[in-house]
């Protein structure tokens, strides 16, 4: 390894609050990630979702390791990434807050199923029904590499975004 690479590795990382402040200014789609299967149903709100590759179609989803949804997601081995549309802020807030029961949160939407059996939100701008192909542990999060088995879209709907700690749309 070159000596300059060693020098870079020795540099301290950025302060956690400075990092969070910078990330708040990175506009992101709001996603409701759901799972269903033998371990039960649950979901969580996530903005840390991105495409990895289109061959095979794969998404990356980050989930807090100590989050209440994580054990069920890992046990079921499947997720549906539901990309929320403008007007679905209440669903995002309900699944993001952890308040109320899981049944109460699911009662806020209309749901269907595709290939995996994970709940698919009707009215989302996109639904990516996936099996979890690989998991990497990084810091406080599990990074799920999700192979997409089915997709539905509503291109005419406006997306729900999160920017500067508030919901936005375009």
C-alpha cells in the first residue's frame, strides 16, 4: 500500500453531528420498507435506499441494527421498498416514529402482495419486491443488498422527498 494511503487512513473521521447536518441537505426519496413472512409483518421508513446494479436488479437498503423491524426483516429474508408519493407523509411518520402498534400503522394504507409476500403499498410511486441476497454490517446499520423480483410504478405521481429535516415534493 502506498505511504500516502496510510496517511489518509490515519486521519480522524468527521464529527457525527457535522455528518448528520450535511446529510440533512442531501435530498432523498422517502421509502416505506415492509416485510412479511413466517416471522410476521412490520415496516420502517428509510431514505437510505439506492440502486446498486440493474443486472441483476439490486437495491441497497440500510436499516438500524437495533431497530424493532430488523429481526423480522432478517428472519423473513424479503422486503418491499415502497417509494412514497406526495401526500403519504402520515404513513412515513407512523412507520418512522415507532408509535402505536404495527397493525395501527398498516391500517393507514391499502396493501397488496406481489412475489415475496411482503406488503406492497397501493398508491406508492414505485414498489420494489425483493429477496435479501446479502447483508453487510457497517457501524450502527445493516446494509441489505436486495435482489428485485417484481416492480410496479405510477410515473404520474409526484415523489415524497426528505430535505433539510422536512418533507418536500417537486
